[in-house]
């Protein structure tokens, strides 16, 4: 409806319970234990993985003054102690010693031409000890040796993840008189998680499910006050004011230790601020990243959101009108310089400097040889110049709608919204904008620079909505709707940290086969920033993101559906319909300094040609049209015997241009941008879900054991379950971009077979036929596309057995036993899709992490 806005997908309403004239409450406890859990498919340790979880809490509500004033409170706690694991790749003892005998050929970067041609191979395919970078050797010493055979997927790590969460709610309702009421509520959630790194002292990916290591603490607080006034039997007004605050801190395990400087001896890493402490990152293609992987840590966030809502409802004959306004104001205050390499600095090694231009594509072994030599393909460090990183954003909406009961069988709901999304500002000045024509950054509200930086927005964002429900006969209902919603993607997400808010220093190589710098040379310091008259130079090695000048034409989403609901014989109810959306001008990030000429390296970058600039330069632009189309069907039936069945099926396809994780294009060269259009990263073609609830046929008034002791014991038990089955997610098969040599573009592999067979292996055998793909060794893009393959689908069955006992007149007890993934079916994650990686085509994890195995839970809930 038009009442719902500032959202492009779903609108979720959460209601906090209110107290009544009688005191009611509950207390509950749910318990998971390792003794009742199965082993994860990839958990290789002989002991059973720890997974102990307790979820507990209580609620109580009642009167303060009868019929006038009521309260409701709740508390929920959760304590989990879980072992998680990962299988990854670390260098073997021979590789650490520079011995790559029998592996990819290694070439001496000190020979041949600067573009990697005519190089001489290293003698015996060994990197001489005398050529190894001392900082690389010191970092290598922190990394454990393999504990599994082979050159890839050769290291198994496990660790414990303690997690604690506490939540509380309090609400008060006051009936002022027969016409007026008011409520106030407050909620808080406080959580702490500890995560170990996969390589221990050597860092690497965090063992927390979803990634991350160190100590993370989050506190969310939500408060609000609402008022309702009945002006007449046909006229009601209501309004509320809300406030939410996110407080969050995440610090890595080596926080406070300048290990990049003192232990590794790399100049330019770390710094005087403890927020720059810890190990830098070393991303070596095909291996587990060494050091601090998480460029987004340390993180300190203090974000406030204010909401203001007012509505007027008026009933006139067969019409029900609603008019209202809702306003959101966001105030972010963060430290999180996550762009680029992070505050400790970092180094990438892609393998090009030890490969031969015109020879085989670089592999993981070339990348590790580059690391030993200290030849980086790119490196840098991120600084947060504005601390805290502040964003101030408004999102405003007004709506008018009418629900018209045209006849006893036809209802029409029509309305329109107007929304306004002004350009964000900083706490004490305006937004930044980079000028592609001059390599200058304009700082809003300084000097003569307008506060919007030179980018305006339209005030004509109207969104009509129309829906109908028609009862064709006593057994048939037809529903349909069409609506437009403004793209709600916030500017505060897209433009949170451009230069100079965050200075993401990135030093890139002139081409794929030449080193950007030496590890032992460290990271050069940045010059101070002087805002002057508000127009400043952008350093050639600093990343930035910008809005373009002129009017920003925010996109919109068209949503439409048509559904037939029909009562079938034997009281089955079937609904089937078409549901679709079109997102016009979806907001994406386009790289404006991408290489445009295959094989040209930096010389093909437009901003390098103009200014000598090689760093990333992204523009936030409304871009293209995305589509979602689906058939959605549901079948329901309630049986007289106490059995209920619901089944739902969706057949859908979603097409877009950008990765859903960060809205960035893979192919940024103008001539190649059409390659971005493909099925979405989240696209699941088919999804089947079924749920059932059954009363067991035992006890009085049931067909079996309706008398005697056994009947009384088994009486009243119910079983329910959920069956899920869905197809897999897409996979992009990538390859080394050395021969492509087009910065800021992603290379994809060549598909060299007409069809790709899917053997469906996991663990020791590949998921798909890896021989169907090959790395590209010419200066061109591969012939495969984005999301051209599919990963594994999954099926799952959850079962619950429960019974409610009446203890006394006002007391009830429910006990239940639950089994999640009762068949212990592994739900596999997507395989590695990188040609040249030793784990190419192999699945090494389940989609749910270490918890993706059978889990049994017992619980009880007392209510009164």
C-alpha cells in the first residue's frame, strides 16, 4: 500500500506486546548440546565438535491501574560455545624454501623486458635463498605447516567461538480516556563474540561463521513513543517518534601490537595510533591470506536513526482514506577505514612478476614465488582523515491512499507516495565530489563549493500504487496489484567514505608482469591534507568514490502481481500467481579508471593517460534495468483428524548487472559492460517448501490407545516439520588477469568444451568438470560469462515433537524436542571458481559452516 515506503522489497511490521488487566507471563529454556549433534561433513578432527547453546528468557505483563495503565517486559538471553572449522591452503615446506620442482614454471623478474617478455626461468625452478625478502621470511615463520597432504586444501583448522547475547524489552500503555491512548517502549540488545584466526599467530580468515576474528561487541537500543486520538467515529489520528542507536566495536586479536613494524620490519605499516596496530595483510593468490584479513577492523560505530511518523484515517461511506508522513534521519559516526588495504597496510601477490608474458597463465605457485621475492602486484594503506566518519541523511515521504469497497465482491486500494532523498552531508560540512576532468576534489560547504558538492536530486519522486481483490464466486478470489517504489539505497551507504574522509592509498603496478613495489621497501607516507578553498588535488595513488555532477536520477522499482486463489474439492486451497519486479536505474558503482585497452596495462586507463592516476575511482550512478519474474504457488489443507499441510513452490529468475555484496561491476571497460548482465548472485531458480502439523492418533477421542495408561502418556502430542528443497546459486569461473592486463576489470576463464558436466563431487572430487575451462593467455576477456554455472542445491528436513500440559487453571507447560536437519544432509557451499587455484572446482565448506549438520534441541515453556 502507499502507506509503506522508503523500501524497495519487503515491509516488516514488528509489534511489541502490551499488558492487560490480568498478569500474564512466561518463562522458557532451549538447550542444544554437542552430545546430541552430528559431525559436519568437513570436520576432520576425531573429537566431536563442541556446540552447546542455551536460549532462555521470561516475559511478564499486567496492569498498573486497571483499565488505564499497563506494562509489559521481556528478557531473552543466549549463550553459545561452538567449535568451527575450515579447510584452506598453506605453503608446503618445499615451497617455503623456494623449491617449486615439478610445479608451474617460475621466471626471473630481473630478466627480459619490463612487460614480462623474454624472461629466463629460475634454475631448477627454485627461488634462490639470497633473493628472498627478509620480511616475507619473517611472516612465513608465523604460518603453520600443512597438516593434510597436497599443495592445496592442505590445512585443517578448528577453534572455539564464544557468543553471548542479552535482549530486553519494556513497554507501557496508557489509556488516557475513551478517545486517547499513548504508549512508550524501550528495547536493548547487547552481544559479544570472540573469534580466532585460522592461522593462529599468522592471522588469516576468522573462524567466526561468516568471517571475522578478534573481539566484537554490539549494543543496539530502540525507543519510541506513540499517540492515538479518536476525533470522531470516522476520524482517527496517530503518530509516533522513534530512536535507534547502534553501538559497535570490533578489534583484532593483535590490537595494540605494531607487528608490521617491530616484528616484520616493514616501513610504513602501523603507526602512532593503536587503531593502526597489528599485522598487515598478505593476499597471495591461491593461498590463505596471511596477517589481518579484515581490512574493516578495527571498527567503532555509533549510528543513530530518528523516525517521525504521523497518520490520519478517515472513513466516508465505502471509502477508507489514509494520509500520512514518515521521515527518517540517520546520523552515522564511525571509525572504519575499510577501503583499500586497511589501517595496518597490506600487500597483494598475483603471480605476474614470476610468469612469462606469452607463456602459461600465472598459478598459485607463481604468486607464492612473488611473495618470497617481495614483489607486490599492489599495496597500500588506509587512513581515516575525518574521525569520526560522519554522515547526516534524511529520507522523507508523504502518502495518500483510499481503500474503496466498490461492491460486496470487489475492493480497490489506490494511493500515491511522494518521497525525497536529499544529498547527504557531514556533521560540519557538505559532501565531497571528484571531478574527472581536473583530478580535483570539491569539499562541500567550504569556500564557494555548494554543500551538495555540485550534485542535485529531483523532488519529483512520485510512486503510485494500485491493488484489487475480487471475489469471482464463493470459491474463487483474484488479487492483483501494481506499485512503484523509489530505490531506497541510501546515499550514506554509497558515499560514506570517499577521499578525503578515508584516504585509501593504493599503489598499482604499471602492468600485470611488473611489481608495484618491493615488500622490504614498505609503504610510503602520505602528505598532509589542506582543505584550503574547498578544491583540492586528489593524490594519484588514493582511491575515491564520487557522485557525478548535475542531477542524480534516482531509480525506482516497479512491482506487479496477479494471483488466483481457488478452493478445490476436499477443502484444498490453491493459490497461484505471477509476481515480478523491474528495477529501473539500479544504483551501482562503475569504475571510471578501468583499463579500456586489452594488454595495455596502466597505459589504457583514462585517468592515467590524463593525469598519471592508476588508483580506483568509482562513480555512483543509476545504471540499467534489472528483472525478477516468478511463478509462486501454494497449496493448503486442514484435515479433520488434526493434520494441516502447507506446500509452496516458486519458479523464478532474477537478472541484474552487479554483485549483490557491494553493487560493483565486474567488467568496467565500456566495450565489455554488457557482460555484466546475467542472473543475480542470489538467484535460486526453484524453491520448494512444505510444512505440516499433525496430532498423534493416541489417547481419548483418538483411534488408537484411547484408554489405559499408555494412552494417557501419549495423548496430546503433536509433531510438525518443514521440508525444504532448492536449487543452487550461480558461480562465476574466473582466471588470472595477467594477459588481459586491464586494471579494474575481472577476467573470466575460457570454456573450452561445448558443455560442462557436473559430476557433483564434494571434498576429494570436484563439483564440475574442471577440464572444461582454461586460463586465458592472450590479451582478451575469456569467453565464459558472469554466473555461468550453478553450485549445489540442498534439501532439508526439520522435525519437532511437542505437547502442552495444563498444570492448573492459569498455568500451562509446553515441552518440545526439535531436530534440525534430522537426516544430517550436508548443504554444500559453492566450489572454488578460480582457474589456477589448486582447489579449483572443489567444495571445501558447507553453506551453514560448522553448524550445518544435525542438531537436536530440547526446550520447555511455562506460561501463566
